[in-house]
C-alpha cells in the first residue's frame, strides 16, 4: 500500500418477497347461483328459495396519510470531497529487472531481521515497497508473500496483512488516517466523482467500486493520508504493467462516501 503504516509492527510489533394474492374473482364468481332444477320434479313445485342476500361489504377505510419516508443516509464528510486511491498485491512473475538479494525477517513476528529472504526482480521489490506486499512465484519461497513496512522492513509471510494482522480482503479492506475514518468504520462509495485526470469515471469501473462495501482496517504511514482520503484494496495485480493498464488501479477525485 502506498505509504501505509507497518503491518507486522502494529501487530504486537513484532428478497424482497412479494405475497401471491388470492384470485378473489375466481374464488367468489360462483357464489349465489341457484342449484339446477331436478329432472322429473313436479311443474308446480315451488321454485327454490332465493339465497340469502350477501352481507354488505365492509366500508373501505379511508386512506391514511402515508408514513414519512426515512431520512436519507447522510454522507461521510462533505459530498464530492473525497479522494479514493487504490492499492494491490504485486505478483513476482509480472515484473522484471536484475535480481536483487533481500534480507529481513523470515517470519511474521520479528525485530531487526537480517536473514536472507531470497533474490527477486528489482521492479518487484520496488512495487512491494510501494504497495506493501507481493506474492512470490519462484524459488524456495514460491507461494509465500514478501511483505514490507517502513518500520520493520521486509518479512516473509503466508498472506497479505492489514495493520491489525488480519489478511487483506480484496474489495473490502480499506485504509485511512484514524482521525478521518475510525478503525472498523464501514462505508460505500456513493459517487465516484472523476478520475485522476479529471475525466468521468467509466461506468463499469464506477459500478464496481459502488457495489463494494469497505471496512477500514488499515492506517496510512504518517504524512501519506490526510483529510478526506481513503485507500481501498483491490487484490492481486492481474498482468504486467498493471498500474498503467488496469482500470481498477485508479484515483477517484471528488467522490462521495456514505456509511454502510
């Protein structure tokens, strides 16, 4: 995550259902019809008694004033003022460059680690230091994650993590300064505003962000957050040059947030 606070250190440092109405007309249309005449009955037979008149229909209650509509959910902060950035998990195989040795902690709970953690493409290492995590796809640590925080440095892990030690959840985890959005605050992006270049956000992209419900579980590294700024996690990168080509890796400017 771009400039977010340490993950390992903070971890103890280390339908509507519609009722099917009865067909009232079908249920009542045969009521009150006299029975047929019995064959061979005397002609002088008295005609059958007329059925009792149906009781008068109950008066229809006068419509009452409809209940007031619930108040609309108030936005978080001022509408149209939020900047939403995104972060992701790098994948080693999508990055090149000279391989460089990395040293750090071989496990989650570790202080001042200086253990060799393997060699990785320089580009991959750089992205891990920006985004916070990367999945290793080669060598003895294949399938594990190379994670990084500015306080601990690099460490090996079995997953990505937020600053409370829980795995990051794509399209659910978010980060913000504590005095902007409290830890545990859930929110939705009600309006996407415009992209980083000031253009309208593509419809399918905005809809994807609007469908998600985010929970603040992470914090920014001091100085990287700011008022009306949230960072949302979108999962692993899906191909080379992800930061330039993926429509989800974007910035929403002038967005509106509402509590979930």
